[in-house]
C-alpha cells in the first residue's frame, strides 16, 4: 500500500551517489549533495510521488521524459 506521505532516507557511504525511489513513497538519497541539489531532488521526488498518487505510475514516470523546451 502506498504511503500517505513521502519519506526520505539519507544513506551512506558517501562513495555511492544517486537517488532511488521505491515507488511506494520511500526515497533513498545516497552520497553528498550540495544545498541546491538536495532542494531540487526533494522537490522532484515529491512531485513524482504526488503525480503517482493522482494520475498513476506511468504519468509519474513521464515526468523524467518531458523535453526541456516544454518546461520553459
């Protein structure tokens, strides 16, 4: 069952870098990110979570494939 709220797990080691979304509202963030990156990551993943709850998994996955020209 999907979570009512997203949760974030900041994990180590710092040598591993990336973000992993389990699809159920738990997002793992690996490695060091600067302040601006972390804010963007959190916003992006919360947006994925919200779209998935409202419009489904396929709509959420589409967010990563929107051409930059359409975002401006």
